C-alpha cells in the first residue's frame, strides 16, 4: 500500500454536540469538512441504514477523527475493564506536552480516568494514562519527559 493521506478513524456518536465539543475543546481538533451521507450511500457501505452526518475533525498531529451521527442513536459499547479483553480497536493515542492540563480539561467535560493517577506524576520520564471520553471511547495520553 502507498498511503496518500493521514489515517482517519470513524466514531459513531450518540450525542453529537457533546462529542463535537469534547474533541474540539479538549483534544484541539479542528473541523475540516462536514457532509450528510444519504441512506443510499450509507446503506451500500454498510455503515448506516438511514444515512448519517459525518464530520471530519483534524487532530493537531494531522490525523482525522470522523464523528458519525446517525438519525437513530447507536448502541453504547462500553469498554471492558481490561482493554486487551475484547477484539477491535481498543484506544486512540495522543502524544502531548501538556498531559496534566489535557486530562483536567477532559475530566471537566465528562471523561473518566481509567488509569492509576500515579502514572502521571510530574517529573516522570514517561507519563501516560487512559481515560474514557463522555461516550466511553478510550483515549491514551502520552507525555515523554525531557
């Protein structure tokens, strides 16, 4: 494969406004495109029987998260207690230089820390944590020390 664009990941959402606010405010994503995907196309793609709103959010690193908002709310799929106990994509990783403030902003917007807070102690050579966004999608933050 000769990849021609950054990786894109689709996330079906229940509450579009909540999730849009979370990803643009907390993770500094920027909307680059918005489209109503009609039922004919979405049905043919096996992505939705009744169409959906698709919004492309570019991450600060250039990747794209697509928020997919169908007219019928998707089923909440909470992550397992241990992320390796279910197949499929387990989490999205963001490398950052401001883990403490990013996690605080995430928690203020409804995120739930899944990791031991000891792993994010200031001054550690590697700081990382997992949290669930307001709809349960797991995000990993990684901050490399000096």
